[in-house]
C-alpha cells in the first residue's frame, strides 16, 4: 500500500519550546495538565499551556536535583498527596527521584540501582524502574520492595500493560513479559536483519548492538510496540507473535508511541520522527538533530525531543499551526543544518562562494572554480578566449577516472572521498592520487585530522577497493607498525596473515595503587599534645588525659613511620595499634556548640561517656591527627599486618568511615578518612576487606564529588581509580559496574581540578580495556566524555581522552563505512551524463544507478 492510499492528514509544526541547554532526552505527557521533558542538561522541565495563547506552552517549573543527564519520566496524576500531580524521573546518576509539582521540590530519592536508570513506570502506587545494571526494581512509599535480574544485558525500557503485566526491553535483543517477578514469555525478533547501510554506519562507529530493544509502547487493543537499533519497529501480540514490522528509518530507532486513533510515531538518530498508519510510513518530520523521543498528546498532536535542545509540537489542527513566519524560520533552520553537514568536491558547501565569485575574471584558460548555487556546488571553467566562466557541472562528491580531476584546497587529485566519522562530527575529506602509497596517505591523513591510528588498515582497504588498485604491489614482509598486521591485499580477508596486536595507549591500563604518603608527623604529635594538655588543664577531667606512657607510645609510632628507610625491618607492637584504635573510638557521639567551646562525649577509657569542654578546632585536630597516623601505619608492612588482625576481630575502620561521613560531615574528617581508606589498597592483605565493603565505602564517600574542596575531589577520584584497578584484578563485574558509574559521573564534571578528572578518566579507560564492562560503558555517554576530554587544553586530559576514544574505535566489530558519491553535469557536451556511485562496504558490492 502506498502512502497516497492511506486516509491521513499531514502534521505541521505547532510550536517550539526552548529552555533546555542541551539534548532533550525524554518526554512525559501529563494528561491535560501539561508536558514534562528531561535533558542532558540535568534538569526536568514542566510545560503548561500558555493562558494567553492556547497554541503555545510555557515552562512553568524547572526541577533540579540530578547530578547527570536525566532520561525516563513518569506522570503521577493529581491526588491527596500530590494535589497538582507529580513527576518520577530517572537519570544516569543511578537515582530515581519523585517530585511534587505543586512545590517543585524533590520528595523522594530512591537509591539502589548501580548504573544508569533507563525506565520508570507506575504500577498502582508503586514505582517500577529499569536500569543498565540488568535489574528491575519496585519501590513503595519511597522504600525498595523487591528487585530482580530481568535480563543478562542492560535493560533499556520498561512499560506496564493495561492488563497489569510489565514488559522490559534489553540490549540482549529480547522483550520479556512479567507478572510480578515471574517471566511469562520472552519475545525474540529483533535480529539486526533489517538495517540499511546508514544503520551499520551509525552503529559500528558507536559500538552499539545492532538489535538492542531501545523503546517500548502499548498499542491500544493490539499489543506491544518495540523500537530497535536495527532500524525497525515491531508490533507484537501478547502471545509473542509478530503482527507487523515497520521499516523505514535509516538509523537507530530510539522511541515509539501509539495513539488511540491507530497512528504510531517513532523517533530516530536519522533526524526524523516518522508517522505510521497500518504499517505504512505516511509522513516524516525532519529535525535539525537526533530525535531522542516522540509522544502523542491526547488530542493526537505529537511532541518530539531533539538533540538541539528544542521540544517541538506538531499538529493537524489548522487553527493551531504555527504562523508562516515561524514555519519559514524552521525551514531555514533545517536548510542551514543540512548545508553545514554537506560537502561537495571535497569542500563544505557553506564554505563555497556564491555566484558573485563569477564576477571576478579567471587568470588562466581552463582555471576551475566551484560556487554555491542553492543547495548544490557547481563547477565552472574560465574561457580565456571569450573571457567568461563556462559551466562544467554540478558536483556532489569525489570524481571517477572518467571525469575531470577533483580540486581540494587548490590541488588536483584523482579522488577526493567524503568520510563521515559519525558522532555528530563534520564530514572529512580524504584526497588520493593513484600514484600515492595508500599507507603513507592513510598515515598523513590520520595525523592531519587528529584521528586514531587504529583506522589505518580500514582506510587502506577502502582506498584500494574504491580505486580499483587490485594489482597494488605490497612487500609481503610488511607489518603495520601500529597494529602488527600484514598489509591488506584486495580480494583477501582483512588482517589475513598478520599478528593482531593491541594498539598502545599512553595512560591505560593503570597498574598499581595510588596512595597519600605525605605526612607532617611533628604536626600530628603537636595536635595530639595540645588536645591532651586541654584535658590536663581541667582538674575534673584530668584523669581522661593520655598517660605519659601512652604519649611516649605515640611518639614511638611516629618515629617508626618517619624512618621509611627501615620499613623492611622495623616492627610494631600489638599495643601500638591497640592504642590507635582506642583513640579512634573516642569519636564524639554527639556535639553541642556553645559559644567558644564544644561539649564532647569521649569513651576511650572507663567509665566512658564523660563530658569535656574544648574548642571545636582542638577536637577536630585531635581526631584528624589520629586518623593520619592510621593512614601512614597502613603503608608500613608490619603495621598493616598488625592492624589487619584487629580489624578482623573488631572492624573499627568501618565504624570510623560511617562516623566521618555522617551528616553533617566535616570536610577535614572526610579528607583524612578517605585518604586513610585509599592507602589500604597498597597492601594486598586488605583487598578482600575492600572488596567486601566496596558498596558501603563508595556510598559513604560519594558526597565528596559535590564538595568545593579540591583536595576532597582528588581523594575521591583516587579512591575510584584504586577500586577500578582492584576489581579488574578480582574480575568482579558487579563492582566494576559500580565503579564505572562513579567514574563517569566524575569525568562529566569538566570544571573539576585536572588531576581529579584525569584519574577518573584513567579508571574508565582501564575498566573498558581490561575489565568486563566495556559493553556497559558504550551504553553510557563514554563517547561524548572522550570527545570532550580530547578537546581539552590540558595535555594529559586530551591524551587519556584519545586513549578512550581509540579503545572505542578499536573495539568495532565491523569497520568504518565510507560513502562516496558524485554527480556531474557536463555542459560542454551535447548530452547530460549523470550517475550516482554508491559503495556498500559491508556487502562488498558496488552499485551504479544511471
């Protein structure tokens, strides 16, 4: 059935909602109350109908609280608890938040997922959330009720059916139907067999599965809709039967929704929201960027979320269509966007001069000039005899041997290929002459474009295949210095006889642990002595002071720790460590701050719980000094061994961590405590303890990232990096996922101190290279994080960004796909020769269309 046979009214732009500062990722239709949208800018916005213009919406609430980009949303209809309704949001920060729209405040924080939250849905009074951590979780009244591993790979979406069951969609290519925690049926059908070449291009560049189930929706009265990375939308009966397959997108389909009228809308990376009726695409709504989400309003209007940060509403109601000025402005915006990405003859179309350039005479007979005419580039040749520019033809892309040679930057080449790197990068041009060595060409081009050298072999293969140089003579003993592979020979499998070597990285993987080994030992003793003198000065509390032998003992401990040259022979007495731990137990149970003094409860000596008055700074200095001694003791081989015996009996260290991080946590307490824990990684005897308490430790210190204290930020990043190294060694996939999530959150903070961000990036790279979570990392924004790092002015940030980017590229299963095309009109001849040359690399076939 053609689209002309379908009874359908065309959608047109109604209005554009501007306010988000980055990609709009999610849409939630809130009944007749309004629209909620989520964004990469970490906000949720609520849009209400404009009382002065019913065609428009205005931003009436901005919900702030997520520490990373926000994705899925759900609507809580107005009730007694939420008189004006509520919003549930999930983010990359692993959190699920519940918001009261009346106040705009966050009323519940649901913490439990280890990785990005990808879906939220209401089930009665409960909230169901899905995550990249492969689990579904049920929350009730702000508390976790149950959770279960629903898939073996990341879950990308979850919906509730009218009959009460849940449906989840996953990177494992399947949908699952759930009643409670029982899986009733597994739907298998997205197999990657539908994609067009552009989808291979988009997917392989981003290292994403071809058949991930990305979006889900209920099709009223019929079944379940699923959107996939394979470019298709499927309609399923609840029994698992595939009722319909809709194919038309040329890239990943991120979202799908249905209306009671029977219409379906889908959003895709190909920049289109497509509208479907009876399995036929009846309209494509073009956008100046990726369409992350698309939803129907109750009246049939469509809301789209775009990567340009704009929310758009589309309508068939003639009374609500945008005015002609706004429609023209949007058409111009689309045109400018396409022009900015179009390249002709090896040049960006927007960089070409207009027709006015033809007013300037040429300097020699046959001189060529390319000018912009509308959306095309047109070549002209200077006719010296007649003193005019003759039209040669319209140029789309690089030439074939039978045509004139192409000009790039004033130089003629046999070939000028357009190379689409993807990820929103501009089109690059690759010039080549048949007399050139393809390996030299590839090397020089990669260096010029600042691209990973791992592309080298793919580019050489591409050049040889697309220039017909099957007889190119290559030294059979040649080895690619970057990959270790033998030279590519057309007609033979890639990397046929070479030794496949991993590319080298500058900063990853990280080996060994980082520690904080600097200490002012004299200052530590001074702080303890000052506090002890305060006790001695109080006649009533004099008996609470440290005894002379205890002060001497602390002096002996400091002497051992200062003499690092004899660490291999010096020894700690058991009473030394016992004294340090006893002092740690003196941590205050409660604090009261009267003017000029602090009431502290101490319990390091019977009868315990005595009260003393001292200045807050004295007490804080005393506690920090004790923890600092512990921090250095764990770096001493014998000190660490003796301490471990005590920790195994009575875990004073975990008790210390909990007290140090209890709200309101003081920066000094946090800093000394996190540095002490970080040093525990130095001794392998503590690795089991660190692995066991990983979740509690990371959660306890997670607030350090939000602190303005740069030393705290650095200590937290160091803790994360050490955990990455440890959990890679232990092959602890769950732990690696937790650490990856924390490291990504740090790396996103581009304003952080350099070393803090650098250590987080090294953790990410190490986990991706040697850990078991590379696939999970690809589901996060690791590509954008690497891109941002590569653009940094700080050398080591740029270098680790390049390492991560190279690793992503190196992990692709299929190579880069280059598309080449040219169209020329030869004005000098009596006939018009037109052709489009397309190369489908992944099929290994050539197609010529006259």
